[in-house]
C-alpha cells in the first residue's frame, strides 16, 4: 500500500486508521474500558442552573452577596403561598405549616452539615411578632396615617366610626390632599379593613353570634397586619429561610424535594387550599430537573433525527449504530473531563450533549463519505479507511481544531459560565474527533461482510454472553444480514444534486455570486429590527409553577418579587438609609430592623398623636343605641366614595386600587344592597351587641397599641431581630423592593439606579443582572474578536496563504449578517444566553469554508466534484448540527430556545453561503487569474 | 461722491439689517403668548399613556378651553369605566373640580395641585397652563437652531415663582411661535428629565394648533401622547361652562 506523498499530518491519520482497522477488537476493548471509567467519573456531575455563575467572580456585588449569605444565612428565602377564600383559615393553616416546617429535619442534610442537626430551615416566618405589634403597632404607622387614625378612632361606635372613615376618604384621597399614587397599599389596607367590618355586619344572626362577630371583627382589624396577605386577601405568603445558600446545589437537592413532599401532604389534608412555592432555591431545583429532562429528551430527539438522516443519506443500515457509538464515547469522555475540571454543568453547558451530537457527528460524516468513495473504487475496508483518513483527515482535524480553539478562547472571557462552556465544548469536540479517528475504522472493519476477517473464539463467546444482557450483538448480526442483502456502495443519496449545482456554478459564477450577495444585502434591511430582551424571567422555563408564581406575586402584592439588599454596621445608619430609600417613588417596600424601630425624631413626632388616641379610646364607652338610618346613610356614602375612588384610580393609573375596588364593587355586586336590607331588618339588640363587642375589643387593642413609649433596640424580640441582624449584632440587613417589575429592562430601572447611587454596596440578583447584561455586551464582543483572530491565524497556518484564509472566513461574515437579518425579520429578541453563543457560530461555521477549500485544492479546482463530495458531506454535517441545535428550540428553558434558533439560522446560513457563494467566488477568482 | 456715500450706506444696511430685525427674547415670548391665547376652543383628542412597564391606557377626551388654558373643562368619553367623568381646572390647577359619572356628584378635589400629574398622564397641571410665559418666566434668547427641520428660536426660561422645574429650554418655531420642543430640568441637573414635543401644526382661524403632542418622562421611561381628532375654534365660548355646576350637564 502506498502512502500519499503529502503532509506528515496525513501520514499520521493514515497510520492511525490502518492500526485501528487492522486491530478492531483490541481498539474496541480498550475503548470500552476507558469509556466505562469515564462514565463512572461523569456520574458525579450535577446540573447547577444559577445566574451567579454568569457574573465575574470579582464583581463587587457578587462578593457582597456571598458575604451577606455567609453572615446572615441564606440571603434569599423560599416563598410559600397559601390560597383560600377564608382569611381565618389561611392564618390557621399558615401557623400550623410554619410550626411543622421549623421542626423539619433531614439525615442527609445533617450528614452534609457534619453535625447532628439537619434542620431544613433556619427560620419560617408566617407572621410578625404579635406581642410586639400589639404593644407598638401604632408607633410604626406613618405620621400622616396616624393623623387620619386619630380622627377615625375618636369614637368607636359604628355610626361615628363610619362617618370618620368617610370624611377621611373624601378629604384625603378623593379630595386630593394625598395622592393615591404613593399610597396605594395604605388605601387598599384601609378599604380592606372597613370592608371586613361591613362583611361581619352582613353575617349577623343571633345576639350571641353578633357579639362574637364584633369581637372577631375588632380582633382582625389589626391582626391581618401581622400576616403577609396579598392585596385581594386571597393569598398569604410565608417566608422560609433555607439552611443553605443559593449556590449549594447538594443541600438544595435535599431541601426542595422534602419540602414538596410536605406540601403534598398538606394538599391532601386541605383540599380546598392551594399551596405553591417559589424562590431562587426552588427555581434552581426546578431548572436542574427540567434541564436534565430536557437534555435527555432533546438528545434523544436529535439523535433519532440524525440517525434517520444517516440511513437515508448514506444508505447504510449500520451507519446509525456507528455514529451512536462514536458520539456516546466522545460525549462520555467529555463529561468525565467536565467532572474532573469543573464538577458540574451550568446554564450554558447543560445542553452540551445535544450540541455535541450535532457537532461531533460531522467528523463521522466526512470520514464515512470518503470511506464510501474508497469502497466505490473497489478498496477493501482497511484500505478504504486509510484512503478516508488521507482525504478527509486533514479537513476533519483542521475543522475540529479551529472549532475547539474558538471554544477555548471563550475561557479568556471574564464570566465563569462562558469559561466553562468553552472548556466543555472545546474538549467535547476534541474527544469526539478522537473517538471518530480511533473507533470508526475498527467498527467499519468489523461490519464489512466481504472481509475475510477471523474473529477469535473468545470474542465470539463474549458476544454471546453479552447477548444475554444486551441486544447489541443481536443487532449487529441483524445488520450484517441486512448488509448482505441490501448493502450497496452505489452512489449515496443526493450526490447528483450537488454535482449539478457545481456544474451550474461553474458555468455562471458571476450571476450566482451577485445574486447571493444581493439577497443577503436585501435581507440586511431587517437587521435594524433586532432587539435585546433584558427580562431574564422571559428566558426561564415556561409553565414552571415556581416561575409563574413569581410573576403572580408581582401582580397580587404590587411589588417586584426580588429585592436588592445591603448591609450596614450601625442602627442609626440603617434607620437613616431606610427612611431615605422608603421615600423614593420607585421603591415599593423596604424591610429592615428600622421597620420596627423608626428614627427617634419620627417617634417623637408621633408621640402626641399616640397620646391623643390613647386618651380618646381610654375615654370611650360603647353606646347602647345605634341610629340605624344614619348608619345606613354612612354605609351608602362609603359605597359612593369607593365608586368615585375607583374612577379616579382608573384615570390616574392606580391599577392596584382600581383592581381591588373592581373586586369589591363589581365582583361583589349587590353586596351593599343586601347589606342595607339586612341592616334594616336586623334587630336593634343584635346591632348593639355587635357595636358593644366591636367597640370594646377595638378599644382594648388600640389602648395597648397606642402606648406612648418609644421603641428602642432592646424592645425588639430576638426572633424579629434574627431576620435583620447577624449573630454578632455587628451588621444589619436591609432589603428593598421595586414598585415595578424589576425584571423589565433592569438596566433602565430607576429603582436600581437610585439604589446604587444611594448605597455603594447594594447587591442582589437584579444588580447582578444589570452588570451581567453590560458584561455580556462587552465580553460578547471581545469573545467574537478573539475568536475571529484565532480562527484567522489557525486557518492562515493551515493554508499558508492569505487568500484562501480570507475566503474561508467569508461564509462566516456573511452568515452572521444573514443570521441577524433573519432574527430581525422574525423580531425574535436576543437575550443574555443567545448573545453568548454567537462565538459558537464562528467556531462551527469556519469548518464549512475550511473543508470546501481543502477539497478544492485536492480536486484541482473542479467544483462539481468538490460539491459532489464535500458539498454533500457539508450538507449532512450542517443538517445534523442544525438538528442538534435546532432541537434546543423545543426546550422548556426559554434561554435554550433562543440559543437554538440563533445557532440553527447561523449554521444554515454558513452552509448555504459555503456551497453557493464561495464556489462562485473561487471560480471568478480563478478565471480572473487566468 | 454721492454714489460712494450711497454705496457705503447701502453696505452698512445690508450688514446690520438682520441684526436690527432680530427679535428680542421678550418679543419672542410675547409672540408665543399671543399664539397660545386662543380665546375659546373645543377639541376632541385621544390620549395614550404608555408606561415603563409596557402597559398603556387609552382615553378619548373632549375638552373646552378659554383664554389659552386658563380655564379648562375635560370630559372623558372612553373607556366605559370613566365615561362621563369630567374635570374643571381653573387657575392653572389651583382649583379642580371633578364630576363622577358613577355617582353623579361634583366634588372639589386637589387644591394647589399644579405640580401633580394630571389624571395619570405625564403632564402636570403646570404643564397644561404653560401659556402665560411673560408673567411666569424669565426668558433668555440662546440663539437659533433647527428642530424637526424647522427653523427655531432657542430660549431658556427660568420660572419666576415656585415650580417643579428649575429651567426649561424651549425651541420655538420662528414663523408660528409655537414651542416645538421643550426640555425640562430639575434643580442642579444637567440632563433634562422631561421632554415635550408638538407637531402636525395647522393654523386655524390664525391660531396654530398642534395636532400631535407628546410628553416624555425620561426618568420613568413613560410617555403621554395626545392626538387631536377634531378642533373647533370658539371665539365666543360661553364662560358659564367653566363653573362646577356645569360639570353635571
């Protein structure tokens, strides 16, 4: 056998192919051993879908977030919501659930902690400390609210009470003394409290029941404040502080499933109540499970489509098996390397298997095409493998190297996720290439029925042994049979089409070239319609309960679900910042120890009002009689005020108030009419009993709450302090929520800008996202430039001439233009994930140009032959890569959908440009040269 | 000799006439006021409020104004939930009455609300009554410029009395004396936080009327667009319309 007198590289590929083809059993046995070892190593891999990894580790906000997590336990909570029509039932269930979850332990967690205890949660908050609120509740109200309360609580009899409520509404909100705008929650709270009183009156029955209702009503007046109810009062929120930080995937993998088991029990116990949960820990666990499932499902889909394509295109029944083998081996080796070097898969690398199926099968396709050519020429298997290695080996090697080099360049980026993506995909390309070179000749050699190859007895024995536990040998035997009957080395499907295309291009290169350029130029018009979606919630998984609940919390609580946070070192600083931030109209809510210890100056201002309230309620004695008609007039006046408030809210865009009033007035139509009727019919004694119980109970509560004592640090109960102060009492934690959905254009968020200007060390996921988006824009460009430079240098090294190197880059440049044009045409937004994979198009797309140019040289510039051979192979490789990436478009995780679409279009465009425009250009340049 | 003298005089005139004919800031402001002082007008317009969150509200409003915007009567025609609700705005937002169609009541609302947002839009009451330029602002001519391809005078206006704004930069059309672009600045800020634009100007009964008005809140990333659907000049508009009791009609 003569060896082509060409490069040393070609010689090495041929020698490897020869050895593999001549010693298939040894090669396969060694492969099996290495692969089994790799599988064992890779079994330790975990999928960790955290956004923290996307941000550079030296980012101050990340460092601060991690410091806060260590100092205060988890910096973010799991949110558990309870939904029921009855408020009292929700409160009862919340107390029960909170008590149980506080005691919940896990041996697995104890083991990880290295100590006896394995509590799932450090704390579970279902309500504020009742005693503290009962003692100091009114001191915590805003001064403006206290002024109004003073008037309302002047007389707790029903008629003067309702009258005061109406006067207050008319003067304050309808009268415009205070804008609804900044006080929506306050307005809604007021509406809810007064509606509760009216609802209790609506239910009056016996005298005893009337008194009980009065007591309950008054008790609930402030009791609801202790709980975190939604605006419509149909959802109650519990905050669960997990005993691990948000990046501890092992502990999250224990806590979240156990919590879910518990929730299933509660669902059975209370079938009329809805239990849901969310929070970053939950979303991460959901994403991990969904990504793992996605990865398996999509891998299988991609696999299946590609294998069908193999059979159709190569007309070779065994080809799917060989491809499967090569890919599985390559992926297994890659996953083992991922486990060794990194230890986990992240948002970007979770879909590595799917991507490698598309990328890795290319090598097999090129090799098999060249192998079939050799067999067509009458060569035996070994010789054909050597021939294939010679013809396609360099192209495969250069293609793999350039793609892998681009991937490794991503490791220069300042983002961990991108670094890991570069490493895992880069290694994956090399491992699948290695698997192709090593395994394919061996397997092809074993599969050819015409070969007179003697299989040792012990191999036959092992195969039959394996047949007991696996069907693989049976399948091989079946394939052998099918090959004997149907196998043919006739021209593989599609070759004629490519030959004809090549001939057409050879005859009319100018026309083809100009038409192609014109089409791309025309499509470029749509580039201007591209846009970037900053909202990371839009790339989360659709249909996930945890993600949907987050959005619902924004709607039902009128606050963004995710806060920003910062730590301070003394109480006074905490109080001053709290007060300053709370005043800003972009801020929805601020939580800190200062929520329970207002500034001293503010407390002093409130004292006179508290004294007045206490004097008023102290002097109050419940009236015996009720002027029924007057009361009904006040109830109707209240309804009128609500109707006017609703129209004002509709005009002034006060959506929360408008929605609440819609529920009160529209959904409960007829309530006021039936209430009026009941008030006319109910006996005087019942009304009096209600008034007496209501007034006395409220008097007791208010007297206590209006105690004119200042609150200081020592008064705050330890359980409450624990939420906001670290164990050494040296730092204070504050969380602040935006009024608007923080995920909608976070880089333009006034809230984030204001918080960053006000507090230098503010942190939290919204802050990372702003930094991440800015970094992606910067690093994405850097990664692209570095990739282009590296690619160019490698290709220049390969071709040793500028012209072919530049021509090989042409498909890339035009493909990028086309890709941006198509996404603009489709108006499909780019996002943080899809932007980061743009360098992949460079690394993958360069293959096409490299292969075509290599083959162009080898075939002595005969374009029809180039396209017939390499063109067909490129079609297959591009098709498989597009299928591999395109299958991501069916992922649940929306980030993958965008990634898949961008890569699908980019690779497709690369292919079309490579087989249409590049050959035309080559022909034109060649004609010009002559 | 005489010819030489005449030539010299002629060249002096040529050089200095443009300068002599240039308007002062006071004159420009006076012309702006005159252009805005429509004695009476009825308008039907569509108001679209686009918020940063992406949500939007669309209202159809009928308005009657007197003496510029000194007195305004606004009646909401659409959507159904606010149809019939009307507002009477007097004294640049110092006195506002509302009629609620849901209850049939006329209520006095918001005293001294001029700095408050008007009915949820990006306009404040102060913005709507920004026609008494001479009285309320100190004006300085900054030069000439082009905005929306129209030659404009560029003015700096500093409020004489307490205002939400520290200064305004106004580009006024040189022919029609209508502000085409206004940038609003808060105290100590170099960047405008609100921007007002008018376009599609049509002269009706010698008064320029903008059929498209946009106010953008650059901080909030929200904007309010007013699209005039119908305009009718009413020089003899009945002053009796601008009383609270008329709101019920």
